[in-house]
């Protein structure tokens, strides 16, 4: 077994419960894009997956759920007049914070440096819940671009989603952190399954191998409430691709400006898988 996938010697202390009641059936299509380690590609995946799902005909909202260190605006080159910060402080209406992104989907941006929102206070909790409950019914899919790790703010935003898409890279540190995050989602949020996308894959097939290694560790060490092991669903791989960095440097959306590059093609495949397994599953 890959050493990177051994359970961390100091298992993460379970933070205080961050679970909120899911907003009923509206939660059906809320997908949290999250990760154990930071900087692995959550924002890149969220923005480009949103563009790819929009192209498939869905009404998509991306919510910048990384309240403390938001950077969706940077990737999309947007300079919003109204952010969640203004909504939370009562300076603006939520509707004014919903803006159109290049790619045709909607976004709500958090505004960076919202230090006061990096802690999960009852106010942050209820504001955030209110935003999701108000906006979710207007869209077919809501992607929550969350922060990394297992802080209570991150876990709270993930708890609002019906599906969790973990982004991990093949790096050992990313995999051990992904394991730790998945373990917390099983124990604290009582989740039975999470989905995995392997970003910056070096070779085709990397993702499948990583998924099955991680699954083996989960089978041994993580039992869900039902008594069954946590199930990891491999959703796809995105290759390491210089075009991604180029697009970020130019503040352009990869799916729009370089739709034929390997990473963009992989995102299109991921969107197809999200569509067929989550949004419009056969027999549903
Ligand atoms: N498939 C890829 N190929 C090459 N570079 C990539 C790829 N995916 C992401 N990157 C690089 O990694 C950087 C970080 O990505 P991104 O901002 O999406 O990560 P993040 O997980 O949202 O980070 P944070 O945890 O800080 O929110 C990007 O700016 C890009 O340069
Ligand atoms: Mg990010």
C-alpha cells in the first residue's frame, strides 16, 4: 500500500458538529466541491464544470463558499459591486449579488479577506443557510466552491450539499488530507459516499488506481453509520496541463478560451458523468 494512504497517525479531532438541516428536496442538486489540502484545483474545477454543465443546458450557480479566502472572482476576472459580505452585513440585497460569469452561469462571490466569516458563528450559519435556501430553487445545479480542510466553516458549507465532490491531486500530502476529510464526512456528517476527481493526474488511469487505494484504506478504517464502509465514487481525472496555468494567469475561463486542450476535454467528460450519474440518472 502506498504510504501516503496510511491513515494519519494523529487522526483529526472531530470538530464540533457543523451540521445544519438540509433544505429539504432543494438540496438534491447542491454539490460541494471540496478538498483536504488547499490549492489542488477546487476553484478551477468549480468554474469550468459550471461552464460545461451550462453548455449541457443546465441553469448553474457557483457560490463562493470559501468565505475567508475567496478567489473565484480572480479566476473569472469579475469585479462584483456586491458580494456576500454586503449581503451578510445588510448593505445589499441577495439578488444584486447574483451576477453572470463568462461561460453563461451565475455566480455569487464572497469577497476576499472576510476574516469575520472565517469562524462559524450562529450569524454566519444562518446567513449562509438563508442564501442557499433562497437561491437553490432558481437553479438546476448549485456548486459550492468551498475552502480546503476540515474547519467548521468548511464542514458547515459541505453539510449543506447533497453530494460531495472531493478534489485531490496524486501528491501524497493531498491524498492523506483527502483521507482525513473523507473520514470526517463519514463520522460527523454521516455520509455514506463521496465522489472523487483526481486533478493534475500525470498518467491516464492514475485516478482509478488512487481511488481504489483510498477505498481500501476506507474499507479498513472508516465505518459509516450504516455499518458499511464509506463508498468512494471515481468521477474522473483531469490531467496536469500548462493551459490551466495559462488560463488562470490570463484570468480566462479554460472551457471558453481553450476548449480543446486536454484539461478542458477532461472537464467536459466530468460534466457528462455528473450529468448522467447525478442530475439525470437513467431510470430516475
Ligand atoms: N489540471 C491542472 N493542470 C495544471 N495546473 C493546474 C491544474 N489544476 C489547477 N492548477 C493550478 O493550481 C492552481 C490552484 O488551483 P485552484 O485555485 O483552483 O485551487 P483551489 O483548490 O481552489 O485552492 P484554494 O484551496 O486556495 O481555494 C491554479 O491556479 C492552477 O495554476
Ligand atoms: Mg479555491
